[in-house]
C-alpha cells in the first residue's frame, strides 16, 4: 500500500511540475559527464597530448624518441588511466587553437597560467613551477648594463614564438628589436651566432646553454624573472576532466613523484648523453 501511495504521489508531483527541475538537473549532469573528455579517452583507449619540444620539458633522444619531464608526466597519467598515450607535437604559437579544434585532449607542455590564456582555456592546478632566464652573447652584450642597457633599438632579443618570454620582452624592452622563432633551438643558435644580443627562455635552458658554452654566453642577471606556474590546459566546459586532472596532480604532488621527476630533469643534466647531436 505504501509503495503504491509513493508512486502515486511521485506521479502527481511530476504532473504538477514539482519534480521536473530535479529530474532535468540530473539528466544534465549525466549528459555532461558522458561528454567529458575523460570518457572519450577511456572509450578511445588512448589520451592524445599536445606538446612542443624544448629542453628539458620534451625533446628527442638519439633514436628520435621523445623524452623529458613532460613526457614522463604524460606517460604516468596515461598509465594511471590505463590507456595508451599519443603525443601530438605542435608549434607553440598554434597549440591552443589546435586544442580548441579537437586535435588532442589536453596540453601538457610546460604552459604557464596567464590571464590571457585562461580566457580561452581552463587550467588545472599547477604541477610545476618555473621562472625565465636570460642568456646573452659575450661579444655583443658583455658591456651592456642590465636591464637599462638592453632597451635600445640596436639590441636584438630572441624568443620562441607564442611563448611567455616574447610578451615579457616586448613589455620590458619596448625599444629593442624582437626576433621570434618557432623552434627553441633556432632561438639559442641566434644568440650563439651573435645574430642576437640575448634570448629569454624558461629555465633551465639559459642556465644549461651558458654552462655548455661559457666562452660564448653569459647571464646578465641571476635574478629569477617572472616566476610562473605550469598547468595542464584543456577545453572549457568540462568540469569532470578538470576535476580528474586536478586530483591526479594532487595525488602525485603528495607522493613526491612530480618533485622527483622535476629534480631529475631540471636539477642537472644526467640525461644529456641520451640526446642526439
């Protein structure tokens, strides 16, 4: 009798429209969950990761295979999801448009959180922290005072197109000439060849290059520049994916795994002999 009464009551409330909002909300939540990129990844059996190559975040070894901090992060993420990982190398200045176009599921590529980027994509909690550094050519820049001597039309800076250092240089040194390159190796070579006075890039690239080429390069300043927080970037409107990535980072931060891998790739160069010439 009680069950028949409850069913009749529910039917009556539904007819009056009193249960409709709750039902519609539940249906909306289920639809949102099913459309999440996490469900797409599980169904596909692989996570597609957008990234760009720059040392030591992601680079090619002697056999042409991808290695680096970001590669370790993406591989462990895939293993924890029990799926394969597919890397999609992409030019940095086009990586956010490629994400929005659905070319991959997430950007794991040392992308710093900025307000401008956050207007277009959602960011997870940070999984790494970095700063910018400067490498300068000795023959061109050793007599210049930092920073005032570098803000002049005859001074040329190099940076990687679409990356945070380009915007930082343009803001801090508006009178200087700025050359932008799609590849970080080209940027470094520009300074080594004395075609640019200096380059600004995420650490530890400047520190590594100065260590490898002390006769050609020096650091005009040792102060950390523009400290940043790196995070996964994903398309907006996907709270389930954002929740999963946030908690994956939380778990692997608490366990010490992220710190250990970061120290391996950024604390020195024990991996240098793996790189191709």
